[in-house]
């Protein structure tokens, strides 16, 4: 179906010009439908990748993503309509996608992995004028704060230009932050925005979060993959670098239920601070593994481990140093010189 959808887009939007980063640019087909003047500066970008098809417009601020194996969202159907794809063809594609997704049989799960709280994760907007880093780079953005975001992510081995976003808006110092959207079932339900620098000023929040209640980062992706393990971290960036889940603060019963319903072997990788100490307590209570990798003293979390050792070694160390015995977990936590400090 991916190739079919891609072929139809290329058929009805002729002249898409591919850029070095993989985006295809053309005059936006949505602008005049959204109350803007017709685009004549090729401000629309379409990205075809194994993860799906993304659409962004720098002018009318339209943004939508379709992921293979899922039905079209209302916004993606709006894009197809604006591209002059016949309504009958859109309905036919939507029906075929429904048939395809209905026939998929989960490889691991023995029961429904969606509980009531997830149904309340409603679609949410990103900050105004937020677009992928790659989009700003292709439009020759030279804003110093944008460049600092790029430099910071590059220094942390996390420079994924199509995943992280940036905006010039100054409210909440958003222009000094890079943005990671939170997605669930092919829709954006929130985001985190992290400062593009480290600071000792405790009055300056490092993160600005906008997310639904009881949110667990990257939960949907765990349902789609067939791996045996799921790595649980407290922070979002730690979860991002290992494709695990981030509990985003207090590990409530609702979050625990969601993680357990994945029906995978759970490995908690705690930060070496008080929040990590509390996460270990929850792991003990739920019979999860806890990992105490032998990282250097300056490495306090998984994201820092990836930065220092590389992704493969960092994640392998999490798997290699996992323990499940309650007494052993308590002993190793006590031996860890960062315990609760």
C-alpha cells in the first residue's frame, strides 16, 4: 500500500523536486484552501520514507504524517483532496487500508493493549511555526538559536533532522529549545521542548512539556515491534535513544498497567538520581528487571551513555547488566554511589 499511496501522490502533484535531504518540494496545494495566498515559492515539502509519508508547509503551517499499516487521518485526507486526488480514489484507498490493518495479527500480544486512559490522548498542536529541523535547514535558516539546537543535538549523537522540530516563537523561550513531538496512533498528542544548552540556573526549566494525563512516551511503537524486551526510562530522551518508553515523572498504576499489557520483558534503566531511585522501587514491586550498567561516574543516564559509548554499546550494556532478583536489585542499588543523591 505504501508504494500505491506514494504513486498516487506523485501522479497528482507533478513536478515534485527532490532535495538532498530527501524532501520533495513543490508549491503548496493547501495554502489557498486554508485562507492563504496561493504558494508560488515551493514552500510545501513531502517526505517519502520507510516510516511513512510526511507533509509540511512553511507558509500555511500545515503538517500531517501517514504511517503504513494505519488508516489516513483527517488531515492527510485533506492533503489528498487538495492535491486533486478524486474522492472515490481516496475512499477506495482508505477502505483498502482498513482491510489491511484489520488483517494484521499481532505477533506477541495475547490481549488488547489499549486501556481506557489511552482513549483520552486527544490530538494536540505543536507550538506555532514548529517545523522539522531539516525543513528550516533547507530554507537556509541562520537564526543563532536554531543553529545552537543543531549543534547541541549533534554533540549528543541525537541529530535526527526529520524527527526534532524548531520554532522561532519566543514564548516559553521556545526558540531556544528543540521540540520532540509525542505521537500516538498516527497523531500528535503533545510534545517536549528541551533547552539547547545546559545551565545551572534552577529557575530556568530545562524542559517545557505539553502532554496528556498518564502519558507514556513511545508506547505505540512498542506495540508494533516484535522485540522481546522493552526498556523503561524516566526521561524522554533516554527512551528516544533506545526506542524504549519514558514514564515522564511519577510511575502511576495506570502507566504500570500500560507497560505490563505490552506483554514483554520489562527492563528498567534508572537515572542515577532520586527519580531513578523511585523508579527502582516500582520495578521491584512489579517484578521487572533493573539494569545497573558499569558506566563511568560522569554518566548518569542512558542518553549520556549513548553520547559517550555509542548506541550499540550503551543498549547492549543495559541488556547485559539486568537483574531480576529482589535482593540483588536492592544490593546493587545500595552499592551504586549515585543512589538517591
